[in-house]
């Protein structure tokens, strides 16, 4: 798991995870990964309390689709 750090501003305090929609590739990888595999799921992203509401608005999208929309809204 990645340590908490906001994807937008890099702050490491008061962060929480936003779960974006999984892509087919992410689902396939999760089904086929080796037993004992550890790592940070690709669809989970950390955001600070200042930015999490913006990110949550786009959580119904895949991370790659959501990211440009989040950046545009943040400015």
C-alpha cells in the first residue's frame, strides 16, 4: 500500500483514499496475480481533506479518465 500523500498537492496529513472505478485490465490483473502478491491497488488514490470532495465527484470513472477532470477543477 502506498503511504498517504495527496495526489494533487503532496500533503501527507489528513489524507483518505478515493476508490475509482476499476478498469477491465485492473480486474483481470487482480484475478491473475500470484498468491501472496502485495501492492497498492491501481484504482485507489490518496487525497487530502482539501481535495477529496473534488476527487469523489469523479469516483464513478476510471482513474485515468477522472484525473484530467480533477486537474481542470483544481486549476
